[in-house]
C-alpha cells in the first residue's frame, strides 16, 4: 500500500510539474509591469518571439543556453509569444516542451499590437525576434531586433549583471 501511495504521489507531482512547465499566462501592461517590479535587483531579458518566425526559432537555443549559464545569477528570462490563431496555445506549448522550457511563458494579451510596441520600446516597429534587456533597476537598456546569437545576448546581459 505504501508503495502504491508513493507511486501515485510521484505521478501526481510529475503531472503537476509537467503541466506547469509549459504554463502560458496572458501578458498585458499590468502583467509586464509586475514582472519588472517583482524582479528588481535582477537583469531581465524579455524575448518576444513566435513559433512561425524562423529567426526566433533559430535563436531560441542560444537564449536557453544563456538562461542555463545565468540560472544562479541575478538574471531572469521572460519569453513572450506573439503567436495567434485558433490553436496558438497548443503550438506554443509543444514548442516550449520540445525546447526544454520549464518555466512560465507569456503570450501577448494587449488589445492592439501598437500598445505592446509602445509599451516595450517606442522605437520598436514590431520586428521579431525582439529582445529587450532591463537593468537591475527595471529600466530598459538594450533593444535587439532580429536574430542574435549567444555571444550577443551574453554581452548585452553582462553589461548590467556586474553593476
């Protein structure tokens, strides 16, 4: 009986963890403000991407590599998907699972695309991937539009980790 209970408990924890690992949360102005506020003291890298965006998909492993490198540092990675359509949530979840993402990911929930662009960076014209680095005070410092690599991401983050 104890073995059955232990196995059942383990299975429930595994299912709970697995379901949570690809948790998708709608992101609007309030959500993003909260993320920035809750992570004061950390360098935050926001990456706006989509499953249908080839450069986004190509740079994704480098961002995950960066996250692994800095997991024990004052660093926070936030993915915000710009996917849309009927099955976008399942497409995002499948992609995240395939790429080993085991933390909450967000999806665009602004009423208009222009509101998101203006919120993130008034100079951003909407090109993706869009990567934005915030310093430990929650101030946007670096905007990187288009595909980048590990070295680019590391360099952008390192500037503010040391401060």
